C-alpha cells in the first residue's frame, strides 16, 4: 500500500484524490515535522509525522518513533520566546477596595523616607573633621612658597627605589641589639677580643640630622611631607641647599618611621653606603638633585592655594559676565 519502508503507525488524513487536496498536501510537505511532543497511540513513545502517497495517489500521514538525537534537534532552544498562548499569566493581585490608596507624605511624623546615602549628615570624629577642614583651608588660602613646596613629593618609581636602598641600612631593633651584646659578652668571657666595626645605618632625629648637615657629613636627606607642626622642618630644604646636600620630600612620616622602628620619623639621613650600592645610590642622587636642588629657584617663587569652592567660582563668573555685558553696552 504505502511506498517506502517506513516503520510506524499510518494515519489516514484524507481519502481524496490529490487534485482536490493539493493546497493541504503542499503545506504538509513543506513542513513535514509537526511536534516532538506528539505521542504514538500504541506505544506511548514520542513520534514525528511525515506525508506519503500510496499507489492510488492517496495522502497518508505516517508517524515515526523518534530517536534521542532527533528529539534533541527538535527541542526548543534556550532563551527562545514561548508562543503567546503558552506564556504564563500573572496572577492578578487581590486589592481590598476598603483601603484607600494615598501618596506617601515624607514630612515630619509621616512615612519613613526611602533609604539613601547619609554620610553628609554623620557626625564624624573630631580628628577627621580637623583633617578635612585643614585640607579645605589649604586650598582656599594663599599658601606661601616655603610651605607649598611640601605638597610636591618624590614620584612613585623613584621613591620605591629610594626606600629599597634605605631598608638595606635599617638600624638594629631591640632583639638584634640584645643578640649582638650577648655574643660580645660570651666572647669577652672566653677571653677573646671581638672586632667591633661601626655599622653603616640610616640616621634619624631632627637635631642629629641637622648636626650632620652642618658638619657636611650627610650625603642624602629625606624629609616627610606631613610633619605637624610644619615649622619643625620648613627651614630644612633651605639649609640643605646652602650646604649643597641633596634632599627630597616624600610621603609620609609613618613610612619613614617604619624604616627606623618608630611610629613616625620627620627626617632621615644617609652618611655613607657600601661599595656594592654606590652605583645605584649615585643614580638616585642624580635624579633627586634634578627634581629638588636644581629646581629650588622655581619652588621658592611658586605660591599655592587660592582655589575657591564651586559656589564661589560660579558667583565670580556671573559677576564677570555682568561686568562684560555692561562694558559692551557702554561701548555701544
């Protein structure tokens, strides 16, 4: 009866000649696969349909049992939109008509306001408030050159290489000193005379460093930018320039303090270095001289501050525009 060796269940669609069913057959042939979810009547297995013709030019639909790979191909893709009829309808919210809907009033005694950033209204600790006021004051007021020079610090790459050098010459801490003295005492108890060499270390302490600069023994002076009060070190760059000793200003006093095992240090000094570090040290000195000692004439003339707030700047610009407008009217 049916042409081809198609295993399946035959379902008569129409027992009419082909001429009368031409449009329907064409539509079915153009789209033979109907649905992957169709089930076979007898075996309860997923099937697909196809159109075949018998010898009498009659149209039949044959249902095939689908393989797993076939089903995978026919399965809908992820993220594909569902047909309009299949989409789930949202359950309508039941509203009690007795409760009247009113807009929220966020005034005093009203509804709770929506959550927002309240950092502006926080009462910050006094230390934080002083820091912020100090920063704003430095921007607003005119800052004289001797104080303004401390806002220009050593660049990051050069500062990194400088601190690497300083860490090589850290002074000994309490544990190291105790160990050294213990070894020395043991050697003396055994009757030996140990050689005591003066170590090459970083010098610190404002009075001590000042003495070394005046005696022209210092080779490099490192000053912290955030010393408080600034009057302690404000004269130090001028002294270094007078004695022709390279100096630099770095961030900050806490970082200098870590080198000498202290909380903070306002100034550090190197008097000499080992032979293996002399090449690197000379390069650092050249870069520091170019950035600070050679630019001293520029820095001593450069004032800082004088930057007003956004509101004040807007008022000034408005006044300038008004004055320009009046001047233009007078000219005409």
